[in-house]
C-alpha cells in the first residue's frame, strides 16, 4: 500500500491517509505570491558587493554567490543549520532533481530545501538570478506560490528553504489545456519544450509531468515549472503585475521555529 500520494495524483486514488497529499490550494491564502521582501537583505548588499563572476554560471561563480547568501543569512538570523531541517517535518523520499522535500501535515505545508543551481543551465545561466527564482514563479503563478523562510547549506553550498501550502489534486489537465492557458498569459511556443515571450520562457509543463494540476475550482496550478529568465529580474518584475503581500513581522530563526511548533522561545 502506498503511504503517501505522489504529486499530481487524485486524493481518492490512494488508500492511505489524505494528510499525505503533497499540496493544498493557495488561491484563498492571501499570500499573493510575490515575497520579494524576503530577499531585501541580500539585495541591499548586492550593489556594494556584487562580483562580476556572479553574472556567469561557472562553478566559481556559484561558490562565490553561495558564500555571499550564506554569510548574510547568518548575519540576519535567517540561516537554518542543516541539523535543524528535520524540524520542518517528515522527510519524503520523492524524486526531485532540485529539492529535498519535508512534509508537515499539521501545518498543511510542504517545505522544499532547494539547490538553486541544480538546473541553472535551463534557466538564465547566471548565478545571481537564483535569488529571484521563487519571486518570478510567484508573479507568474500566484495560486501555487512559494515563501522563502530561510537559507541553509549543504557541503558549503547554499540551499533555499521554501514553503508551499498543500492542495488536493482534482485532475490533471491535457496538453491542449496547458498550452491554451500559457498562451492566455502571453506565452507562446518557442520550440518543442519552451513557451515564452520577451521576458521569460517556461518549460517542464508537459501533461505527463506532475507540475500542472487542476484545483477544486477547475483552475490550473503550476507547481514547480522551470522558468528561464531572459532579462534582468527587475525588468521582469516591472513587466508583471503582482499583489503586494501583507506586511508581516520578521522573526529570528528560532522565533520562527518556535512559532511553527508552538514552542516556548
């Protein structure tokens, strides 16, 4: 018997508990899905410290940018040590080329500890742009938005700790429905793999993947597509409308963990 539902599966398809279904509908969460505020601490230092190597995708560039992000995260108490990641929830053995996944059924949240460089060659190819992956995803696909809750590391390389709410999968759209939806967003076929415009291109959105689903209201949800950045992040952010998230108090790492797990700080 399957003890968890794979992403992209209907909640009634498995005999196991529905608490193991991967996501939940975020359309009414009010998260609004921009979340640029979580990276302000890095942006404020980038102009002063930016290294030209960050504009390449070389190994040296990745290492330099990793250290930049990790250092600031530690200074700002936004860093989650690797040995604390188990507090996020139950670690899942799900296939992913980018992320280690933790499920927290009590919170109704999935946490993804993401290697931002895993598919860099399919994105912009620039180390610095990984800072904006989740921001641009949220601008394009707010119904399945991410929130950056912290920075971690693995063998000295940066990891982005992202949360995404649960939603129950109702059905999987056809390729024609996916194509039509993307074109309604102004994204048109560029080749056999990408839909794009002058700002971005989207791939890994096949009907055979688990990245595009229908929610309970019949709206398409794009969970984790690969987004290629064609211009600077600022140019893309200016081009796309977004909902400004409600102001929220920034907490220290330990306060965040205490809040999540109702511990006494």
